[in-house]
C-alpha cells in the first residue's frame, strides 16, 4: 500500500546566506581635494601601500597604484619591497 498523502509538497528550508557587505564607493579620479590630501598626508605615513591609500583616501585601487608610482618618481616616498603581488613604500626622509 502507498503511504497516505500529506496534502502538498514539502517546503524546502531556506538558509540565510550570511551578512551582506555594502559595496564601497571609491573615487576613480583624483579631484583637487583628494590630490592635496594625498600630497600632504602621505609624507607622514610610515607604511604606504595600495591598501593604505584605498582605505584612508577612499580611492580606487588602480588610482592608488598610479599615485604611488607618481609619488615615487617625485621622491616623496621610496620603495622598500617590490613584488608582483604588491609594493611596499615608506616616506623618504633626509637626502639620498
């Protein structure tokens, strides 16, 4: 004999997917205020990486990499570690 009908389909349990992180809205171009803040504040940072600039200045990662390259050419910062996954810079102090 067949089991008795339960009167409908079994409902699937719905699991929560966890917390949803808000999407960060970072600048993709350097405006005048951000450019001035970049030039002034980076001189006081001991550790300068792409992540530091993205976090503190709220700029895009590609913009941060380009800014680091420009600051290194100007002599404001100097490279400590160069690696394919990322570069680490520090402020340039004294005369070279």
